[in-house]
């Protein structure tokens, strides 16, 4: 992950970590969206930073394909741009957002959709009682990233074959380790896909929307990914 400056000190805030985008009166499920960030930075986040804006077309595609109208859709607001080592700031903010979701909507099944650092935050928070599934896009999952918290959850990763920022091989290793813990864990590789999800963007959007719909309602919505995505060998290329 690229570095950012650490010259400023962390800023505390009482602002909510949950930013609802679609909030039905009685949601049956929820989707939380987590954008990327930096490996190290204590600069405050902004809704206009590139990492946040990058998720807007994904969010529009996913919202248009939701399996039900009564799905709560929200973004997670990070306090700081960086993961910041063992502090795992983005992961803590995601857990805080999930607690706020519980207070807002009750114990609804929740899917986490995260890109890059947001994928790491989603994996970090997978053990929260609200979470039933995680979809990580080009995730930053360093070697040895813990997976015990995925027990009973559905974990899916999509990674571009031409990603030069985060590692498809590291993602594959994490998914393979999670297969011994999660209810189901799988991965697909986007042929020619890059970290920003610009190359073959229509495939990124279409596949992400279909996987999210399946994770939100796995009994009614078929899994769009081939069975080989959940195998123990090399993951298929789309």
C-alpha cells in the first residue's frame, strides 16, 4: 500500500461512523460499503478523496441490483485515512459503524463490501454479530492476515490480474486459509483488471452487484460465480 504523511496527530470526533444512503423503515438486511485508504496516515478523511469517489459507480450498480427494496445501504466513515499498523483504525471504525447499525435497524443480516484497505477493514470486522458476508474488491490482505473471525460467514474476493497495488496472490492465500473456517470462501480473478477497477469496469460492476445480491439473500438469489471459485486450487479467471 502507498504511504501517506504521519506528521499530524490523530483527531478525535464524536461524528457517527455510519452514513446511511438508503434507509427503509423496516430493513430486512443491510449493506455497508467501505472505501480504500493508506497504509499509514493520520490525515482526516474526506468524502471527496479519490478512494471514496472510486466507490460511487460501484455503489450505484449494486444499489440498482439489490434483491429487495428493504435493504439498508450505508457507507462507513473512517476518522483517518490510514490503517496505521496495530491500531487498525479503519477496522475499528467499521466495528463502530456496525454497532451504530444495530442501534438503528436492529439485528439485521449485513454484508460488507470493501475495496483495497476497505477490504481489509471488512475482513477485520467479519466476526461482528451483524455480519453474514464479505465481498472484498482488490483487497489489501497482507500475508498472514487473521481469518478466524470469518467462522460461519461467506467470504468472496474479486481481484484484478493486473493489480500492481495489492497482491492477487496474497488474496488467494487468505481465501484458501479462510476456507477452513468460513461457511464458504471463494475468489475470482478479473482478467486484465487493475486496482482502480477501471479496466473492464463493466465486468467489475456487474459481478460485484450480482455477488452482493447473492450474499444478501443466498437462498433466493443464485451465486453468479462458477463453482471453481470455491475450490482448493487456482481460482478461475473471468
